C-alpha cells in the first residue's frame, strides 16, 4: 500500500483553506463518525486540545503562506472533535491567537463546525466578537438525528441541538448562523428529514453521503441499486417545488456544473481542493474523510512546528487534488458526466491495492443522481405554470433591462413569501402578541385582506428591524396590520397598538394622529366604518371613516392612479425610514396634489418614451415615500432592499422623476433577483473601477450600479434629438455601462447564472448605437 505522503509533485502551490482541530475529543459518540469510528484511530495518541503555542505556530505558517502567494482571502474552519469543549474563555483565547497574524496580511473568514449541544450565549458572544459563522450538525427529525447522533449513555442529542439552533436564530446571534450539516441515512424518510431541516430556517444545508470505500461499501438495501440517488432525488424535487427555500450546496453545485460552472463542493465537481487540516498537536493532515480508508491514511509526517504550508502543498496527495479531472482515474476521465461528478469525494475512491485511483464507491448513485437532477431541473423550468416563471426566464427577462408583468408579478410573490417568513421569525423570537393572534384569526375567514396588508412594502422593513435590534417594543406594529386587515374585510377587531410619536399606522388603509406627539401603548378597535383608539389614561379618540371632518386625526391612504398604474403615497408609517434619507412628514393636500401632478406627468412620459419599462413599474411599484428636499437642491431618491415595491424620492419635475422611477426600480428588480439567485461569489474580494464613482466598488455594488445606469443610458438614448443634453449624457452613461460590464466579466467572481445575466445585459447594450 503506498504511503499517503508519496512523492513530491513539482513545486509548491497556494492553499487557502485550513481546518484547525482545536479540540480532539467529542461529547457525543456518533456511530457514523469518521474521526472516532472508522479505520484511522490516530486520535487516541494525539493531543486532547490545541495549545496556544501550536495555535500561534499554525497562524504564523498560514500568514507566511498567504503573504508569499499574495492570497487575497484565507478561510479557516474551527473544528474538532468538538470545538466547544474548549469552553468560552479557551475558545476566545485560541481564536485571538489565530486571527492576529493572519489578518495582518490578508482577509480572513472564520467558520466553526459544531454538534451544538453545548452552544450558549457565552459561546455566542465569543463567536460574534470574532465574526465566526457557525455550522451545526443535524440529521433531520428526532428519529433520524438520534439514530446516530447520541451521547455515550445512548440518549439522543436532538433536543439540545434544536435549542442551540433556536438560540442561533435569535436577533443577537442570527448573523452567526451559517447552516446545517446532515449525514444521509437512507433508512430515514427523505421527506421528513427535509421538513425537519427546513423548519430550522437554515441559510444553507450540506447533505453528506455516509463515508464508505470499496473495501467497506455503503449500505444498499435490496430492491434499489442506487438508493442514495433515489433518496436525494426525492428531496431535490421537493426543494424545486418549494422554490429553493434554502441553499442546498449539493444541488446548487449540480445546477452550476450542468452549466459549466464550479461546484463549490468537495463532494462533486472538478474544482481544485486547496485545503489542509492542522491537528491538535500541529500535525498537517489530509481531509478528515480520508480517515475512512485505513489507519494513518491522512498523515503527512509534517507539522506546523517544523514545516511550512509550502512543504505540505508539494506532497502528492495534496498536489494531485489541484489537477481537477486530469487527476482522476482513467474510468472517470472517460465518463460523460465527469465534469459534474469528478469522481465524487476523494475518500470514497479508496480500494486496497489500488489506493485512490478509482471511481467513487457511490459511482452508480452519482451517475443516476446527476442525470435525474439535470432532467428534473429541465422539466421543472419547462413545465412552470403560466403564473410562475422559471429561473432561466427570470434571468432573461430582468437582464434584458425590462421584465414583463408576469415576471415582476412572480418576483413580487417571492418577496411576499420572504416577508411572511420574516414576520413569522419575529413571532418565534419575541412570542405571540395580541396583534398576531388577531391577524391569524382574521386570516381564517379573510385571507385576502391579511395577504393585502402583509404585501405592504414596509412590513418587511419592520420585521428586519425587529430581528436586527431584538427590541420587542416594536411588536405592537402587528396590531396596526390587524386593524388594517379588519377595515379591508369590514369586520370588527380589537387589539393592541403603539402610538409612536403621536402616530398609529394602519398599513394600506391610513394613519391615525394622536393630538400630541407621544409614544405609548394603546388599544385600537376597528368596526366597519369606524375606528376607536384608547390611549394613555383611558383617553379615547374616535374616527368615523365616512366623515370628512375626521381628517384632523385620520389621514386615509392617498393613491395616485393612471392607465392601470396605482401608487400609494406613504407619509405616516414609522417603518418607512429605511431608505437612507430623511422621510418627509405628513403631507398636506397641496403637497399631495403636487405629487399627483408630477407623477401623472412622469408616467405619461414613461408610457410614451419608455414603454418597455412600464410593465415592470405597473406590476411592481406600489408605494412612493416622499423625502425631505435636499437643502442644496440636489436630487434625492433611493430604493430599500428590505422594502420591495417602494421607492423614496424628493419632489422633482416630471422629466427628472421619470428617470428616477426607472433608475430606482432597476435596483428593486435586481435586489429581488439577488434574494433568489446567487449571481456572484459573496466571498470575492474583487473590486471594480466604475465611471459613476470615484472609489472602486465590490462586485454586487458594481452589478447593481451597471444595471441601473444602463437604464439611464437607455433613457437618454431615446431623448437624443429632443433634449439638448441627451447626446452627451447618453455617451457618458453608455461608456460607463460598457466598461463596467467588461470589468465584471473579468473579475471571475460571477456565478454561471451571473455570467448569463451579464451577457444578456451586454446583448441589450450592444443593440444600441455607440
């Protein structure tokens, strides 16, 4: 049997991912664990925990390597065993030792993989201080998880893990939540596993095939030659049908590689694997999964105390994984799906006498899974209902610069689903309120009224604010939503609200103004045609919605409509203050009339000059939030990413307003698209020089900017000959757009979908005269 170190393969090469085993023991005894329950048993002779001296040496080696190769971004995974066994103070000290030298030379991303059973606020505070994102192991519902993930006494870990996940979802620690890791057991129901994982609201899920080799093949019950493909395909179909509610790295990778992109996963795809493990005593090792092959399989014979990362990178088992498909067995290289499979996980290829130069022990499953996934994805996109839109259609429609009503309606529905999930998350964190109970009661018989109210753009902004700050004082906002739904449904309701600076908002219906600018708890009763607000000390404010005289304390929602387009002027909702500019106060009738005249004229210009942009605005833009004018007279307008369907602007003339509406709603459309699809690598450090800013821009900001500025270029293109400024402005915006598109393509930071998007946008721009 060849030794794992083998011969050196040429010169050194850069490695950017490091797994640090900070503790070598675990408080669970999972029978499928690759560290303790498989062929390699070297854990028994290794240090129990990483010392500060080893941590310093590891960090120094990583920093030296990053500096030598000018690596822009290093990723370190804090791992074990179980890293939480260090305790909060020990973990804090060790992470500090790791961060200091590495951050002196490059950008550092830190994650931690844990079983979660010891997670507490004390650990959360340490990890938050260091910016460490947390992945938690969970195998599904109670039955699935506790089949393997048990304590030494045989009791299950499910309840403790769920408690950890509930803590991670609280506003204080939500930013730490990286996702879930689930090891597959085909004896578990794939539907129940999927539902259990989805219920934990993970940003992402990693499904791992149980470790196996040709010597120790995977479990295959009689009757299905490819049971792992069957199991995963069941989840893939559910995931597609549900609109991909969370990232599943395995499926994202298969979709990406089907288009010729990277997999982003060690399990599949021909991506290079530039990773090394550093054990508790400082030993460099190959990936942990290799422990399943034979005792001593991951060893390199090198250590951070004596050897550089360059020395490790020269070792054949490390270097060969930089070669992609070229480093695979002859059987794999001749396979038609090799670019998507790439031999599967390296450890699963092992066979005694042949080493790792074999296809995966899961070869048949992987081939079937790839074929099924490709076909299921194609059919899902091709057979979308008329009211739905598949990813390819969405990308094409939005990237064209326009977007028909069906596409924008579909995007709007996706955004509403996000809003509903965020509202539910606030209830989970803060508990049910009278307003929430009133809303859910109303929904039983008046679902349309509740749906209409929850579609108000600033409901999402409110929910995001609640989750970010954790201040439960804002929860009575739900009472205003319930009262508004009751008004729409013409049914009575009574619930709690909050007078915020003298204002009580009933989103989509109107605003109540208390005689004094106070902030206090209150009670609101909505009866058909009437409102009654009981404030401090039992003082009552009654409003008859049918009487004009009520306007002193009641401002109904003002709508401006023309040619099938209707927008609401929002000047009362306190959650509207999310646009980065100061909102205007309550508008009098004269100010609303000015907005009506300007918007009506601007819409007329859009309808005649820019008819391709009109369908998207008609379907998606529902609220205008007036801003205070800029003292210097400059234009002010913005779109809030957490308030899709709204736009803020200070008063301007119709021609300028038409440009602002088109420009800002481009940001809204792209923001909604980015909620659903990854168009770029969020970890990319690339920065782009753009014409409209003096400083360089990160990829997402540049993508947003070029998309919006392309529309402005289009506006001025169409005005050439009618406006003396148009030719010069068109030339400037066109040049900015063309240059920025080229720069985006050159970064290498776009996903395959992102490349499709930018190429489609470029095709639109190429159709214009230069």
